[in-house]
C-alpha cells in the first residue's frame, strides 16, 4: 500500500469512518512506516485540539448563501469534465464512496437539504405567486417598511436599479426565495440593502451599482464606513475607484478617510485607484503622514508617473527645519 493513499485516509481512520478491510490495511501500513505513523500522531493531536473548541452550527442563511455562490461557480464552469468523469470513470466514484463513508453522508445530507429547499420554494411560489414584492415608500404607512431588516436574513442581492430622473430604487434580494424592495434612497430598508450589497454581495456588478448609489449620500456615517470598506477590501477596481471618488471631500477633515486613501496610494494594485488617491491628497500634502508617504513614493515607487508627481508635490512644500 502506498503512503499517499494512507495519508489521504488518515483523517477518516482517526474519525473511525473507514471500512474494516481498509482500516486493517491502514493499521498494517502504519506499523511498518514511521513517516505515516508520525502523520497519524499529528492528525490525532489536531483532532484533539479541535475537540476542545465549541461546535458552531451553520445558520440556514449561511447555507443558502453558500449554495448560491456554488451555483454561480458551477454556472461559469464548463460541465464537460464533470460529465466525462461521471460517465467514463464510474469505478473511481464508487471507490471513493466505498472508502469514504463521510463523503457518502455528505452527499446524502446535501441532497436531502436540496429537496427540502426545493419543496419550500415550490410551496412559497404557490402561496405568494412565485416571489415576494414589497413596496417601501419613505414615510408611508406600509407595515413592511417598519419591519427591521437583519443582514443575517439576506442571502444575496441580485440587482440594484434606479428609476431615471428620480431617487426611487428597486432592489431584488434573496432570502430563501428572491424578494424585491422598492422605495426612495431615504428609505431605511433601501439603505440597509445597499449597505449589505456593498459589503457582502458576490456579484461585482451589484456591488458597483450599490456603491454608485451610496455615493449620493456620503455624509451618512454608515455610508462612509461602507465606502471605506469597499476601498480597502473590494476585489473589483471599479468599485474601489467609485468609493475613493466619493470620499475625496473628507480627506482633509477625516483622518480615517485620509489614512485609507494613503493606504490605497501605497498598496492598491490598480494604477487608476492610486492616481486618484494621489490627486486627493494634494490639498493636504503638508500633513506629516502625507509628506512621509510622498517621500517614500518619490524615492522608489515602481510607477514612473507616481514617482514624478510625488517629487513635484514635495518640491512645492517648504523645507522642514
């Protein structure tokens, strides 16, 4: 028996999830292989450490969000490889399931959970006409507008659109089924959904639309925090560029914004974001922290343009005694 196979199944051995014949083979191999025995000792130590920690059950919303991300990934992946393995290599699948009871249990649980979710969606569609639509007008007496919206209840934001020539916004979001909220930018639920989309949504286009709408109200502290988060963490450079543009008016008076812009100037991977950050700090270039960053950029930045602009800005500053 090869060491690779044993090491792949040591975790199942520790959890007592190997069949008797496979368990016997593993034990025979461990008795004569010091390296695999060391691997077993480390795995058991790791298992003991994990056993000391409290077990946290995943929430239904986390499971829903994970399934949505998985669905999106599957939709963008070519299916040919999967079907080829399923049709042409059934022996491999049967061997994996036979040797891995945990895998079989996971397949059963996922299938059972998917069946429950499908049944729930079907019944919800019959009772509510296929979807839930709430009209949330600011200041109206609609009871749904007064209901608090918890971020943990949202699996994802599907789309964000604004009616041309007005401040009316339509947001489609998923819980167990897709829902829709409509209302003005001043509506509390609309704002909550926009903030959620800017922080958590897996669709970069939706994050872009949400940040674009949030830039219309950067004076709100929650909106400013969301823009700062997007600037520092969003993987889409377009979202970061929109965020830093909306934060420009606060570089002078808000040190948190200034520090975030300086970090973007030094660390951001997108040249457009860095150039915009350099432009925004120009009015506060005499600040000590800004001067220090400019000196570092002027000395050794990889971008010729940024290095040149940093030197120009430093030349305009008075000498420090």
